[in-house]
């Protein structure tokens, strides 16, 4: 019954994870139904990679559009974001 120190190993893994995380650019996280809506819906939407705000009426292949919220030219069309691998689609937790 010697006291082990799993905490330190844990902490190191976490630290590495954090460091790796910093290199990942922002991603847009949407649910499956949202993604389908953005891909097949009538209105095109885009997202700002700088602040994550949604931009309605954005062409699917838009890139570097100006964000109405933060003013940065980081708005991309949803399809463009998919191509760039900037969209994380997660399953909805409906219980
Ligand atoms: Zn923005």
C-alpha cells in the first residue's frame, strides 16, 4: 500500500494536451442537425473563426469576409469551413 503518484503523470498528460491544443486553430462546433441545416437549408450561413459568431447570408465558399461582430476578416462559408476542417460536428445529446 505505497502511496503512488498518479497525479503527476496525469498532470503531465494534461499539460501536453494543453500545449497541443494551443496549436489548433479555432473550430466551429455544431450539432448534426445544425450542420444539415447549414448544408441543405435555404439560407447560407458562415462563421467567424475569430469570434465564432454566425454570419447569415454568407456564400458557402466565402472566405475572409468581414465579421459584423468583431470586425475581423475571418468569416468563412460553412462549406468552406468543412473543407478546411474547421467544423466539429457532434451528436446531439437528447437523453
Ligand atoms: Zn468575428
